C-alpha cells in the first residue's frame, strides 16, 4: 500500500481512539484565516489556532529541555499514539496539535539532537513518498519544540506554503531532477550559511521540501533570531508569534485571537525583519 493511503488510515484509526487528536482535527477544519497582501509582491496568511498555545509558548532553553520528559521518545509517547515505520529509522505519527491538514511528526527512533546534516536525503525520500505533502524541518534554535530529539514534520500542501516569491523574508530555493543533486545543492547552501557562524552546530534554518512536477524542491529560510521582541514583551505590544518553517513560508500561526485580530502588514514586516537573515 502506498504511504499516503497508510497515513489516511492512520488518521482515521487514531481519531477514533484519541479524543485530543480528533477534537483538534475537527477544529482544524473550521479554523479562521486572514490574508494580508503587499500588492502582487507578497501574501501572508494568518491562522488563528488556539491549540498551538502550548507549542508557541514552549520553553526551549537548555535547562527547560533537560528538565522535561522527551515527548518523542517511544517510552514517553501517549500509549494511544500509534505510528507507521519509515526507512527503519523513523516513526510517522499524527501530530495532536495540527497547523496543517494531516499534520505529521516524523521522529527518528533515537534520541539525538535536531541537526539536519546528512539527513536531508531522508527528507527528500519522504517527499518522494508523499507527493501531496510538504515536509518541513525546524532548526533547534528556530521553532523546534523538541530540539533534543531529531524529527521532521509534514502536512498536506497548501498554495501559500509553496511560494518562494515573498520579498518580506529570505528564501533560498533549490530545484532538481534528482535527490542526489538536490542533496549536493543543499550542502552548498548549508556550508555557505554555516560560514557566517562557524562555531554553531548548524546555521539557524527552517526548511520546507516538496515535489513539484516531478522535481525535488527545497526552500531554505535562513534565520537570525528565534522570536521577535514582541513575543516576550508584556501588555498591548505583545504578539505571541513564534516563527517556524510554516510561518517563514507565509502562514503565520497566532494562538491568541487578539493577535490574529490586530496584526497588520507593518507588524509582519517587522517580525520577518527581526527573524529572517538577509542573504548577501
Ligand atoms: Zn527523545
């Protein structure tokens, strides 16, 4: 059976026995969106998603991570959560706090840090098996809520996420007919970004990958900050926006209604300017 069908079946089976997942998937189907445009130059869609409050406000500093139980390790996952093995290395799981239709977390079996390295080829294998999906990666310091346990995420494609044309933030696009060539091109981009901060384990990046007309596409979003200052301020100026790959691609997740209602074009420009690294 093909993997996409297996995933459909996994969702049906899991939703029958896992109320949290079922409730949040139901909420996903009548979620509110608001589109902001910059003429024909750019579009950003806001998604009001209260179930993401926990994730957006997650503490991901070293101490907090060390003190908590890893929710991606097999022994700590909810007993109700089942998955599909992939490549003998990963388990494909339904994400109980979705931001996309059929939102998946694809966790490596081993508890090793979130560093993409050679695993970019695994990401390309995933998109090959999941032509209707985007697969994404949040670096440890820019959006991953489990920076200590390697994982990808995936969800059904939506147009807003497939565009690299958005001048509000940097996006490096790789396009190739073969996995091996896409991997090689990614290596050049990675090394170039790493040269800016050679002492870091990996450059701050978000990645989105998908298939488009038989080609392997990788979008790399270089980052210079995890969260904008508005995230940690208090009072009227606070905006609870914690950008990851989906936000960088063009869909900004707002877990609070007040932020969803009040964010305007200039706020988005300001947020992207703070967290996206300009490419010279
Ligand atoms: Zn773990």
